[in-house]
C-alpha cells in the first residue's frame, strides 16, 4: 500500500508543479530545484540534458536496474501523457466559461446611455436653483452675522462692567476659583484697554482681586484649612501671578519653626523618661509624652505633604528639612548619650525617632530617611556603647580612688577591704549591668536596631576589649607605676607621690579578681547573647579576646603586687639609708639601747601587714615552713650558731666564732631568698621583710664600723629577730638574712668584738619593756 | 633561665667589689680586679683568659696597701690603672703602674705614679675617657668633681679644675661620655647630672631617684643607661631627660651595676644584689615606644628583653665588665671574691 501511495503523492505533486509552472509568469522561478545535471534527479529541470543523463544512467546502473528504470520511465511517461491531456482539457473548460461571461456582459450594457443623460439634466437644474437662493439670501445673512458680533462684544463689555460686582459676590461666597477664572479671563481686555475705557472697572476689580489675594494668603497660611483648600489657594495665587516664591519661603520658615517645637518635645520625652524612677508611672507618662510627640510629628508630616502638594517643585528643600529634623533628633540623642543613661532610655528615644522617621518617610520617601537615620543611629549607638564603658571605667576608678579619701578620714576600720569589695562589685556588677543593658538593645525588635544587630554585637565586644585595656592603663596610672602615661596625662602633680601603697595592693588583688572571675563571666555572657556579629570581617577574629585580657591582667596583678612590695620596701629603704649614711660609724659610741630605726621599721611592717590582711587571703596553714625548701637545714644551723653565740663570752672566742660563721656559710646551701610572690598575706609580708633585710645587709656592707658601731648593729638585729619571726612565714630565710647582716657588719668592722650576751640581753629586755609600755595593747 | 656552669671561675682570696677590662691589652682578653678586705693584706689581680678561652690565668698578683673600692684600667696603657681605696677611716685615690719586670720578682710592688690627693670626703670613683688616649682623668667624691691632668712620664697629676656638686647632692658615681670628651654624667641620690668639662658647669639633669650606676652606650650617641634600687634599669636619651626611652625590670633586689656592650647594639648587662647577672636586649634605636607597648599585646611575648639570667653566684654581684677585645665575653665579680667569665655567644646567634 505504501509503495503505491508514495508514487501517487509524487504524481500529484508533479501535477501541481507543472500547472503552476504553466501559469507562472516567469518560468525560471520553478527552476529552483537542484540544477546539477550530473545527478539522476535533474530530469525535471530545464537544464536537462538527455544524453548526459543516459550516459550517467548507464554508467551507474547495472542491467537489471536499467531494465527497472526503463519500466519506471515508461510508466512515468504514460502518466505524464495523461496528465498533459487532463491539463489541456481543464484549460479548455475555463476558456469556454470565460466566453460565456463576456457574452452576458454585452447584453447588459445596452440602454445605459439614455439613463445617464437624463441624470445630467436634472443635476444642472438643481445647481441653477441653488445659486438663485444663495444670491437672494446673502445680504440678510451678512447683517445677521454683524448683529451677532455686536451682541458678543456687548456681552463682553457687560461682563467687564459686572466683573467687580461679580468678584465681590465670589468673595462673599468664597468662590475664589470662579473669581480667579473671571479675572484671568478679563485680564487681556484690561491689559489692552485698562488705561482708557475700563479704568474704573479695572481698578475696582483689582481691588477685589487684592482682597482675594489676601484671603487666599490667609487661607494658605491658616493651619485650620484643609490641605486641598490650601493647595488650591496656592495654585490660585500662582495663577494671579502672585510672587509664590516668597510664600514658599515663608511657609518653609513656618515649617522650620514647627521643627523647633518638635525638637523641644524630644527633650521632654527624654526628661520624662529620665525622671521616671517608678517604671510603671514612667511608662504612662512616657506614653503620654510620646503620643503627644507623635501627634506633633504627624502634624508636621501632614504639613510636609501639604507643602509638597502646594509646591511640588520644592522637594529638595523638603528633603533637606526632613533630614534636618532627623539630624537634630540624633544630635540631641548624641548629646543625651553622652550623659549616663540606660539602654532602655536610649531605646525609648530611638523608638520615638524611628516612628517619626517612619511617619515622615511615608510623606517623603525620596528623602531616604530610613537609610539616613540608620547611619545616624549607628553613630549614636556606637557613642552610647563607648560612653557606657567610659562611665563604667569612671565608676571603677571612683570606687578605687575612694580608698584615698576614706583612708584619710580613717573612720572605717578596714578601708582597704571596703574599697576592694566595692571595686570588685563595681567591676563585676558594672560589667554585668552593662551587658544586660546592651542586651535590651539586642532583644528589641525595633527595625532600626535589628539592622544594626551585628554592629552592636561587635561594638560591645570591642567595647569590652577596649574597656579592659583602658582599665589596665587606669590601674597602672592609679598605681603610679606607669611613669610615661602619668606624664602624658599631666597628672604628675595630682597623683605623683600620693599613691597609696594600699591602693596598689587593692589593684593587684582586683586584677586577679578580674582575671579569674570577671573575664570568665563576661565571656560566658557574651557567648550566650552576643555571639555572631562579624560585621568587622572574620579575618580579624572576634573582637573580644578573653585570653589576651586575662593575660594582661595576670601580668598586671603580678606587676602591681611587686610594685606594692617595692613601695613598701622603698619606704624602709629610705629609712635605712638615712640610718646608715648619717652617723659616722667609725666613731660610733657604745650602744646604750636599741636604735629607734628598729621601731620605725617594725611599724612600717605592721602597717603593711594590716593592709595585706585586709586584702589578701591567708595562705595555707601557717605551719607550712618550707620544709620542702632547702632553707630549713640552714635555719637549724644558724639557730644553733646563734645559741652558741649567746653562750660564748670572751672576745677571742667571738672572733673564732665569726670565722666559724664564714665556714658555716661556705658549707651551707644557698638559701632561696627571692622566691616567687604569691597572693597570700604571708607571702607578701615575707617578701617585704626579706627585701628589707637584704637592703639592710647591703647598706651595712657599704660602711666601715668601729667596735661600738658593730655592736650597735648586733644589738638592733638581735632585737629584730623575735618580732620578725612572728610576722614572717619563712623563718629560715629571715634568720639567714639577719645572720648575714651581722656577718656583713663584722666583716666591715675594724675591730669585730660582739657584745657580751648578758649586756645584749639586758638591753633587749629594757627595749622590750619600753615597747610594751608604749603599746600596751599589742601582744 | 638557669645560668648553668658555662662560666669560667677564678677565686680571689678576699671579698671584692670591682673588676675592670684591660682595654689597652690588645693581645689578650684580660681583666684587672682588686680585693676589699678591711683587715687583711689586699691584692690586685691581673687575670688573663687563656687562648683557648677555657681557663683564667693569674697573670700578676700585686699587693695593694688598702682595700679597693674602685678600680679602673687605663684605656691606652695596659700597665696603668687607677684605684680608689680606703683605710676604713679615710679615702684615697691613686694611679698605679704595674712594674715591668714583675715576672721575675717574688712579690712585685706596684709603682704609684700619682696620687689624686685633693679629696677630702669619701671618694667614689676615678674615670678614664673610655674611647682612647686622653691625658685627663676625672675623680668623683661625695661632693666634688675633679678634673686631673695626668702626666705619666713625669709621674704627676695636677688638679686642672674642680667643681662642687652643690648643696644636698651627694655624688655616688659617674660615667664619661665615650662620644664627647667634654661630657660627664654623675649620679647622685636624686638625679643624674651632666657636666661640661670645659666650663665645669652643669648642662642638664635627669631627675630620678636612687641611681646606683650609669653607663653610656658605646655605639649610639646620647644613650645613657642607669640602674636604680627598686625600679630596675632605665634607658635615657640625654636630650630628652623627662622620661626614659625604655624601662627594664632589673633585679629582684637592687640593680647595682649596668654596662652596655661595646660592640653589639642594645645588649645590656646588669648585676644585682640578688646574686644574678642579667643580659638584656633593648634596641634603643627606633620604635622604642612601639616595642614597649607591644610587649603587653603580642601574644607570644617575643619581645621579652631579658635574654638570660646568670644566677650561679653565691653573693651579691657588684663588679661587671665587658671585654672590649672579645665583646661577647664579660667578667662578673661577686662579693665573695669570685670572678666568673661568661660568653654570651649562644644568645647572639638568636638575633
């Protein structure tokens, strides 16, 4: 079936092609088939070459194919023959029908000529009649037209004359629109003839218009009128060629004035929120104020929108104005932030501003107020964070400086302890409060703040980092340690020498407290609610690095503790220096009593001990006597030596005993005099005593003594033994150092003969008795 | 930071305070030191480091009439040195010459070239100009500053000029600026004073308390290093006396002596009464402020100025001297009379 179909289709197609080629005007147009004569398909083209085709066929095909081709071609030729016949037949049919149609047309057209001529006659007669009518009516029509024109002119004159009255009426009816329309209509006439014919009329109507202008102005400026009315008034004024620009300026001024009102109200809110101690009441009054404020802002916004309607081209000025409002808002906020305020208050202010901004934005979205205010808010918030930390710092240093004041009054029993507790509280509570405060900022869903969230987090973290750095600097400044910063800030006179040793100790302990307690707490808190951020870029890492701060404060604590000890020893050092440089030791007189520098020395120690006791924790049990350190053996030996010393009396023996001391020292292990200071009462006191005794030794080494001078030293040192041992943790080292002093004195003595023990004993007893007399309470 | 036992030891018979580098000896690394004994016969030891650098050899042993409180070697003649001595009651200062044929004598006597006998009070030190041949000497006692003209050939010293330090300024020592032959710094209880030797007038002062010792940086002009009781070591620019350029923690107890390395910039050695010698690296050139600040900040604390602490001493260390011939070697002297010579080479490589 298919094989039958395909040639059938081909056949139909060829038929169509042939037909179209037959009718086509240009035979070449059918010639778009492939015209390559080298193929077998070229049989249908015009350039068909039979010989070539035959050659090709014979070359390409075998006999069988040729035979088949022959059969095919025969069939095709037959087909084409029948097609041709059919074509001829069809053409003939069409030709016959065409001749029929022509024959019919020929019969129909006969008799048309007569009708046409009749028609022409009739038209000619109509035209001549119409001409007659026209000529007869021409005169009348001209007169009618003239009359009509006169009437119009008269009407206009009438209108002009009526204009003042009409305008009056309009004024009465407040139909200013009509009035203006009339007036502007009459304007050209007034312009042309105003100086001559219609002078009165013109004057009258101008007066009326002046009234109208005045009324319109009033309307424009009156706030009670609706915006549309005012806008209309403005438009009308403009139509009357009134100088609108000055009006615009005036109106702007008015808006600016209302701006001032707005500003004042912001302050009110702040005041209200500041005054409101009772939260509930405060909220109520706040909300009242806020609503009042909001009302005025809304009014302002309306005015703006009205203005915009009235003066559409004044957008720029308005934008500037509105931005001014926001700028002023934020200026006051910044001013406000400089003071000590809580975030809640700031939040309140910000919220107010934001509502204002939203209100204004509705009216004037071109001013891009939200973006604008976002930037401003960013600055304000940053300032807020900074100032909050500043105040915290101030609080803490206030708490610390109070030590100075309170100790001067000396009313309290433990001023240092109080100060330490107060400053601890100030640091911990203060920073917790600050965090809590900032959290309010974060938790709030105010759009403004939500956008700034990341920034706030970063600022808070950075704030803490900077805060602790600043605190560290402040500590150093307070301790008077950092001489360079002291000079920087020109506080040399103020602080200078007045720094109390106790304060330094408080600072040391506070540093430890910060390192061990405050920083972990803050880190925790920040991790809990201030994580994220990252607006400052991740490559910088998080802004708050507790490790660094901890390290800073650990080293600060150690430095301050050392500084404290230094301050204490320095005092003793001056004492000792005076003691040793003043007298002429080579001409010293025989010792009569224990020298008074011992008293001063012990007093200094006592003072220091009382300070230390207030601040530092007690060390591990007192029985801990460094049994682990190598000092204990030395101690027993030197004790023994001392006992020996007591028993011996004659001078030769004393000499040999000194030699013995030398020898003993050679074999004795080196006593660890300078051990690491710990944050305990004992450790600090011990270190102080050790350093003082070492200084004593060094001073002794710089002098040369006669016998009496040496004996004086021996006596003083002997007396010192007992009270020092009571206060000190490391007896061994102290014993060792005291011995060292005596040894040093003997070495520097021209004639080293020690005091006889009985005399020594007697003098010491005498001193003890005197001492007890002076300090009856002390044990 | 244990000092270890890298040092080479040498024992004096008695206690001692002062040691000096024999700068004029260009063939050997030698030091000269003297004992401080009130009641015994005092000695001056000339010590030489053996060529292998493993041993300290006593090159000369001379008796000295009194205990020696200060000793300085002449920078241009290895046989000349100065001492300040005390009998216990009075002080004296003298210039000595080591006898030429001392190797052959049993107990060679020092030859006294001149005695600086214009002093009344306690003499503190005698200074030679550290940078070369200069026929002037400075001696400092409690209240006065003397400038001497020394004539070695004539064996005489003349007071050229004298200046009192002023009321309530008890001088304790001094340093002669190696860069300026006319500038001397003196230390006293409350300040460091600078003098112009031409006019003998005070030119400047650093107000700072309890300075024990001062030393000029040999390499960099205007840099002065001071050692104090409690507050450690300060490095000053003498043009800016208001505040120090840098502050080093110093020692646990007093920092007694401080000295700058003659060759390596910023290397400072300090000796303290806590029986240690500390080696510091304190670049004094640029960005000092930045460095001190970064100490607090830099996480690794790379800028720790303390390079090493030599703690292998039995007693306070008072004497300290760099060798100018081998600037990586220094000698220290503790009160018990023990000289220890150490090399800082392991720390130089670290730079």
